[in-house]
C-alpha cells in the first residue's frame, strides 16, 4: 500500500524496502540526490532514469524538507 508523503514522492513497504521513491517508479529519492551531488544535471538524471525534470526537482524539494526538520545534537 503506497502512501504519498510529498508531491510526486511515495513510500510503499513493497517497493525499495519502503524508501521514498518517485511515484509510479522504483527510483529512490536518495539515488537522485546522490547523482545530483555527483554533478549530473537534472535533465541528465531524468533521462537516465526515465523520469521528468519535475520529478527530480520534487526529489530535491523532499530531501530539503527532510533536512530542514532534522534536529541536530552537538556533543563536545
């Protein structure tokens, strides 16, 4: 059973072990973020994985949202 957690982003325990993926695909958000961090353009990532540039942007927006909500604990 899939659950939409952000625009274009879903989780389903039967797909990629429940990790966030682009809706209608098995392409995980973490893969997209990693490819972009490695220097690929959004257009290249989209072409490589059969998704749209809007899907790539949605993955980046979701990742930013997750990081914005993270609570960091600094220990001396």
